[in-house]
């Protein structure tokens, strides 16, 4: 098969069948889970098909023009790194869906469940194979949306709603927008969205690092990755995401989706790494997060909560290691990070599946209510122990190896940075390791060892069927296999993936026993301290509880809830400040803009006022009319009862009609007087039905304010009209000359006003007629359709 | 002679004629409905034809009465032709929705007549090449939309008094804004001696070149902010919108939010980029500033609403702000982005208003505090609403993502970092309040007694079909944006070269 076709199929088969799932569900009923798992398996096998090519060190790059106008192609870019994540997405996806067939009750909305999972799987595979940043972003956001939908799968539970919203805001919203902006900045620097182009071009990479926008670009892209991978302050969404069904948590929120951020960090590694900013941001965030999250994990009583914090902490290991790779040996941290990424996916998914089994059988996830289940659930116990010990870094499991490499890389980076980092970084690493060890032991001890908690546990608890045990067992087998024979994952998975990041071929040697080294010493110290901490486990947890009670504001969740929880109330207050109600307040900005439109050019733009000639030669009889106009206008404003005020307004109208006569426009005068008569009659008829005096007394200050505003608006308009009547600017002339010259010739009309109305500008007249018609229709509608309703 | 040469004028004349016909056919309600749908389809086809003509042959000018620039000229350039096409799509789909949604009595009195006049007003506004004629069409738009705003829905949801209050605010504020338009037109006419927009552009261009531009034309031009800003509902001229859009019957809300506020944006582009092209450096920062203020106020206010349609209405304010920063940035790419944003918002927001119409039709309330858990009974509406909010929030694979992407890209590649930063930050608010509303309506416990009301109605197939069509458009643009981007880029280039417009109307004169 053509390799690009296989990749495209692996991406779009899940999408295609996701759309079909609701219809297929009607036919196959609850077996839809097996059908969906099959799709996952097919995707996985398609990827296996292309893997030899990648292991050989080739990359598959193929693209077609998609939105050429803005330089966006649709393409696939397959290298070791993307293939690794895609394997996780499809492989674990298959196992999870198989597991779900038993885990999810047949009464659940299975079609929706598998539909979302398939959509997620397609998005995840599409994301890693995207060959340009925009395409990557599209699939990236799709994984966030599907994650949102899956966290809120049980959508009538308030906690699900809360958790889903939180994850959406932080990953799709905050992280997504930051990432998009970062991508656009990167494009502004490089002129391309195409990832391989940037990766292959050394001069571009130099350009990026020297560019003014470098820091902003890196920061925004890093925020996107950190939000997705629950690092730094963004970690708060992941614990709440545990409201999702457990297989979903295993799949999205430990094995795959949260790895998207790390994938992105790996992808942009060749572009940004080697700079101080990269080290501080990526490694710094990782180091802080791993300790904080590890510490917070101790307090969790819900095993899923514990696993969530442990996931945050473990992802922080990987993040820190990708950040390390700056100086002496660039590949050391990358190898360790990539290996731990793979290992974490295996042992953490195992543990989540175990939690699902325990919750399914024992009907609780509370570690205080569990205990002593080893005899009733022996197989589960064994699998859980493998997973937890691997996480704790116990040999001969795969977690041990990557933990050792983590220590090695930490020592290495510390040494290259010199004092005081040569001690500080390894110490932080060991502390994180100790905490990990402690909570890993807690999982085994709390669920399976000790005394059976008869008070809270059901009478009969037993191992589940093979369907639920199988996937967990397969993953646990991989954990052991990769631990004892590390060369298998190294040469087939890690080497291609690492060479995808550092962009050169690499051969890695790893074995279970690698001599007495500093790392080994650190591991021994870790186990020793871990056991001590484990003895104090409950004391530490209690101290955390106490602290939280005393200082409720010392938490990121507190601020999240302050901002987004009370958002509706706060926003309502703000919006009511603007949306006050009375129309008078809304008129204010209108007139304000009118005033500013004159003041702004004069003051800000300092436009020169052109000189103007005034003409004061007015005959006395005209002057009388103008004085009367002013008088009536003032009267209309100050008379305190309606009827006389209306009369004053209409008097004003008649006087303007007289002005038209002075200006030798009898038609206009007649029109004005007729219109004025009609409106006055209607006005008076209406006004006689309402009380004749104003009830409210306007306070002085408002009165003065309004007078000021009115006068300013009036002068604004006056000023503009004064200049506007200074005549047409040379060399142009008014179109009215044309009307005067041509009206008889072209239209045969002698009355130029009529000719303009019915000939030259007849469309205006028609329009105005329509306005009258419309007003009539509106009134008719109001009267007719409303009269008979209650 | 080819009758299709008159397509431009048909876009106005046909709805005018049909409006009167609708009065005569009142005794036959079914015929009336079918006739109106038929006319809408015809207009849609004609607008496609008009657009394709402009696309192939360049700008088309049509003299009413053959008076040239001395009379009134209708002009179809790519901008106006695409706006007409957009409005034909929205009005057609909203009409389909209306048929089973609007109270029969309302439909039977004046609804269809007013509807046609609104269409005529829209087409006239976009097609006219004469500033005073624009004023006339603005009046038609205003009065027609007022008439439609008070039409009754089948569900009695908004008390008449609320509608009257909303209409009153809408009417008063708009009339006052138009008064300033009259002043500004008088000022322009007094100084330039013409009302033809191309001629105005020609004359102002000449004056700019010779340094004889009188100072008061700048304040005059700024006065148009009041006019177009009020139509577009940008801050601080938006106060009528949060009352008018939610109280209107849903299909009318869809038109008001979808296309009517875009008239303001169109006005800004046409007026400043054609007539005052030489003074753009004064206006562009102001437009960006107003756009940002609008985004901030609109997005924050939207978060605080409990009424579905009010959330949508405030988002219309916020979203029009994004269009304005695109207009203000003024590069080819930015203008194209503004148009894409505008088109996306028209379709997505109309669709959301129609979905909320379906909810209202079924549940009989707009108050989200009384709704909950609708997903279990109305999964289809939930899906449609989700698509709409994804598009408004700019999430892929919808048209909204394309719009946001090109707008931000245009801003960043043009070096407008601060405006884009603000726009990005407030996108988060949009996403938050949109998804929060969706969760409030469709997730959570089913509230008792919502289905017990007497007034519930089933959503008919015609209503749903217009939703489906809009969804398809959203996805088609989202998945294959190339044609739209290519068209808008071409349109933006045409906008930025006013000489093309002038040549089409006044051939042979160079400014």
C-alpha cells in the first residue's frame, strides 16, 4: 500500500466511522464497542505497516495544496516522534475501547461514548502527523473539544459540567489561543506554516533565535503546550477531568491527550532549544511542577485523583528533560524524556485500568474505604503492583530505566550549569522521585494490602472478566518486557523518535544493569527516603488538609473559581453599568461623538480652520423671522406643559416655511407648511390624551448639563454648516447647474424641484413613499395582530 | 435586449413589487407563504448571477433614468455583490424558518410585506452609489425592521410591552443618528456639489492632491461614525441592540444580527475606503480603537446574561468589534479577513438565533435558569447549537476558525500586535460564555415542568432544514476555505483601489 495513503486512512477512518457510529449502533446494539475497537486496531495496524520505513530512518512527507491564498497546505509528516504518539493513540485506544465494552453499562449512551472516543483518536493521530502548524492547531483543538465532551460524558452531574468547562477554558481556550498566536508569530518570522521547511532550514532557525519576536513566540507556544499537558499553573484542570469515565481518563488524561503538549515541545525542540529562555521555561516549569504535583498527590483519597496528580508530576519529568537538552550532550535529555513518555503511557494506563476495575468491582475509589483486596483479586493485584512499582522506579521494570536516565540527565545539566545548580537540580529530581515512590506504594498498600475494609466494601469482590483484565495485562506485560529488554523499545521506537527531535541519526545503548553510577546511588537514596516518607504519609496528608483549611486563598483553584465561577455575577454588574435603561443616557454617547468629531480634528490633528466670510446683510423683516425662530425654539424647550410646547414646536416649523419663501422656494414652503399642519394636528390629538404637565422635576445639575450638551451640539452642527455653506470648492461645480441647464431640455419640466423629485432623483422619492407605506404597515400590524391576543 | 442586464435594479424592484402583492394576497395565507419563498429563491438566484457577473466582468454600474452621475446610480462591485448574496442567503433561510414559527395572524397581516421591504432596503443599501439614496434606504431598513420586530411568535414569549420598549429605543436612537447623517450629507453636498459617491471620491481625491481639502470635511467624515456606528452597534452606540435583538422574533433576530448590523460595517468600508481614501490614516486608528472597545464591552457583557438570546445579542456586539479591527487595519489581507469574519458571523450567529428560536418554540422560555438537560430530549438542537458556538468561538473545523485565523494572521503580519493581543484575550471570554450557555441549556439536570407548558410546539422540518443548511455552510467554509479567501482577497484589492469604482461610474476621469 502507498504509505501516505495508509497514514491518511489511519487519520480519517476513525472520523469516518465516528459519524457512522450512531447509525451502526441501531444495528449492532451494544456491540458497537467492539466495532469501534476494531477501527482502533485497524488504525494501529496501518501504522505498523509504515513503521519499517520510519525505523530505517526515513520520514514520510506528503502534502497537497489546501488554502494556498494564505499558504496553508494539508500535509502529513511522519517521523519517529509522531509515530510514537500515534502508536500510543491507536494502540491504547484499541485496548481502552475493548476494555470499555465491559466497563460501560449497556444502559449508557454507548453510541455517543464511542463516537467521541473515535473522534478523539482521529484528532490525536491527525495532530501528530500534521505537516504544518495550522493543520496541527486544528487537530489540537479537536482533541480539546472531544476531551471536553468526554469529561462531560455524564452531563447531568454538576462536577462533570464543572470539570469539562475548566478543561475547555484552560486547554482549548487559554492554551489554544496562545498556541494559535504563537504559530502566527512564528509564521510572521519565518514566512511559512510548514514544519519540515523550518526544521530543515538552519538559517531559518538562526533567524528565529535572533528575531525580536523570539521570546514572545516561544512563550506563547510554550503556554499552549503547558496548558495541554497540565504543567505549571495550568495543572488545575486535570484533577477535575477525572469526572470522565475511567477508561477515558486512562486514554486521554494520562496516555495520550496530555502528551500532546509534550509532543509539541518535542516538535519545536530543534527550533527553540539551545537558548536560555527554553531552559528556564521548559525545564524550570517541569522541575517546579513535578515537586508540587507530587506533593499534592499525597493528599488525595480518591485513587483517580491521586493518579491525576501523579500524571501531572510524571509529565513534568518529561517536560523538564526536554528542557534540559541544551548544553553538553543534547541527546541525553531527549532520549530520557522520550523513553519516559513511552513508559509513562504504559504504566499509567495500566494503573488507570486497575482503578477502573477496582471501582467497578468494589464500588468505591476512596482509598480510605479500600484495603486488603489481594486475596480476592489476585490477578488485579499483580498487575497493579507491576504498574505501581514501575512508576516508583523499581527494577527490573521500564520505569526504573527511565528514572535512572532522568537522574543522569539532571546531574548532567546541573554540572553544566555550575553552582548552585549542580546540587539543586539533582536534589529536586530526587525529591520528586521520593514523592513518586511514596504514592506509588500507597496505591498498592491502600487497595490490596493490609486489612480488608469490611465496613465499606461489598461482601463479595472478585477479579473481573478477561475483557477488562486483558488490556491491563497486555500493558503490564509491556512494562516488564521494556524493562528487561530495553533494547527493544530503544531501537524500534526511541531511536527513530529521538532522531526526529534532534534531527540526526542516533544509536542508544541501554541495559538494565549499567554499573555503579551516581544515578544508582540516587535511586537507592530515593528508595530509602521514600520508605521514610511513606511512614509519614498520613501525617503529611493531614498537614495539607489543615493548611488548606487555614489558607483557602493559597490555591490556584480558588482564583480560577473567583474569576470563572463568579464571572456571570461580575459581568452582570459591569454590563449593568453600561446598560442603564433610560434612553437619555444612550443619547449621550451619540452627541458626544458628534461633538468630538469637531473637537478631535481641531485639537488632536490641529487642523487649520480656513478663513470664512460672514454675510450680515439681512433685511429687517427677515431678521424678525429669525428672532421669532429662536424665541419659539427656546420656548419649546422651557415651557413646562405639553400642549403649549407642541404649539411652540409647530410655530417653529411654520417660521421655517417662511424662511423658504425668502429663499424663493415656494414649493418647499408649501410642503413644509402642509407637513407642519398635519403633524401638529396629530400631535395635539395624541397629546390631549395624556396628563398635561411634566410630573418629574429635573434637578438643577442635570438641567445645566443638558443645556451645556445641547448648546455644544448645536454649535458643532452650526460650525460645520457654516463652513459647508461657503460654496463649492474650485474647480468643481454643483450638480444643480446640470439640473438647471438640462431640466427643460431633457425632461420638459419647468419646475426644477418637481423635476428633481420625479425625474433626476426619482428613486429617492420612491423610497420615501415606501417609508410611508412601511410606517402604515407597521401601525396596522400593531393594531391588528395585537388586538385579539390576551 | 437581455433582461438580465437589469439584474441590479431587479434586486430592489422585485421585493418592492412583491411587497404590494403580499397585501393583495392576504386572503390566501398559503399562497402568500409559497409566493414569498419563491420570490426569495428567485432573488437568491439573481444575486448569485449578479455576483458571478461582477466576478467575471468587473464593476457594474446601472443608471436609474440614464442621468449618469447627476441622477442616482446603482453599483455592484465585489463588495456590494457579495453583501447582497450574503443577505439573500440569510433572508431566504430566515424566511423558511419563519413560516412555521411566526404566528399565523402576524404572517397574515403584514409580515411578508414588511419582509420584502426589508430585503429591498438591504439590497438598496448595498447597491446604491449615491449617498443620499443610502440615507433613504437606511430609513426603509429602519422602519421595516421595526415593523418586523413587533411581529408575534407562535409562542407567547415576549410581552408586547417589552417589544414596544425595545422598538422605541431602537427607533429613537437610530433616528437621532440619522439626523446627524443628514447634517453630514448636507455638509458634503454643500462643499462638493455632488451626492454621487464616486464623484465625491473623485473630488476629494483631487482636493487632497492639491491641498485644498477644507477642514470641515474631516469632522463631517467623523460624523458618519455616529451613523454607521449606530447601525453596526459598536461601542458606545450599541445600547439599542441588547433590547432589540432578543425581543425580536427569532428569524428576525437572525436577520438583525446576521445582516443588518453588517450594514454599518459595509458603510464604514464604503464611505472611508472610497470617499475618504486619501485621509485613511486619520480614520483607521479610530476604527481600530472603537473595534477594540466594542470587543471588550460586548464579550464581558455577554458573560453576565441569563437570557439565551441576550447572550447571543451581546456576542453580536463583541463580534462586530473583530470586524472593525479588520477594517481599521486596512491591508488587503486585513480587509479580506474582516469580510470573512463578517460572513462567518452572519451565518453562525443567524444559525444560533434560529436554534434558540427552536428552543424557545419548544420550551417557551428564553431564561437559561429555567432550562437544563435538554440534550437528552433534544440532541439534534444540542448538536446544532454546539456547531454554532464552536464557530462563534473560533474553534476548528468551522468557518469561525478560518475567520479568526485569518484576522489574527492579518493583524500579526501587519504588525498590529497590541490590538491582536486584546482581541485574542477577549476571544477567551467569548469561548467561555458561549460554552457556558451551551452547558446551561443542554447539560445538567432536566428542570421540571419545562415541558408542561401549554404553549409547546414541535419544531417543523422546514424550521430544522434552514438550520441544517447553515450548518453545512459553516462546515464547508471551515473545511475548504480557499474559494472564500480568494474571493475576499480579490474584493479587498478592489476596495483598496477606488479608481476602479470611479471608472465604472464616471469613465474617463482620473483623480
